[in-house]
C-alpha cells in the first residue's frame, strides 16, 4: 500500500513538472526577424534587394574598421550632398553618411569614399 502511494506521488510530480515545462515554453515570447508581406501583383526585384544588402554589409564593415565613430544629429552649414558611390555629404573636408535610427536621421562620419568609387572606363587615345 505504501508503494502505491509513492507511485501516485511520483506520477503527480512528473505530471506537474511536464505541465510546468510545457506552460513555460508556450508562454515564452517568440522573436522573428523582419517579415515583409507583399501582393503577388506588386513588382519585386530580388537582385536589387541583394545589391542593397551587400551595400549595407559594406557600410557596416567600413564602420567596424573605424576606431572612433563620430555621430552628428545635424550636419554643419554648407555641406554638399553627393550620390556616388553612395549617398553621403561632404562638409569642409569631412564626409558624413546618413543613418536612420529610431525614426531620426543621424549622420556618421566616414572616410572620404574616393578610394571606393566605381571604376571609370580608361580614356581612349585619339
């Protein structure tokens, strides 16, 4: 009779443990990356997305290489917008790239991208 009570208690403990474990798994929040849903009728260019991801990766690598990052909330007066090889601003010898953070436009100082420009065609001799 004593063994039956112990077996019943063991079953109860095991069932409570399993219930607690399942409850903790089902209650814990699930996290996913960015999910984009679009209509099949909308045009979609996978190659443009790939190119943008590569540019973002190059941008992150460029920032990682810098030892000190300077971040501005506003650009100095007299900055010139430049679009090639990517969008940035030239301000009195310094270059700043726009960065969107929490719905706010910030500017991160970068090295002048002259060494990273798109290669030009060699000039032909007349």
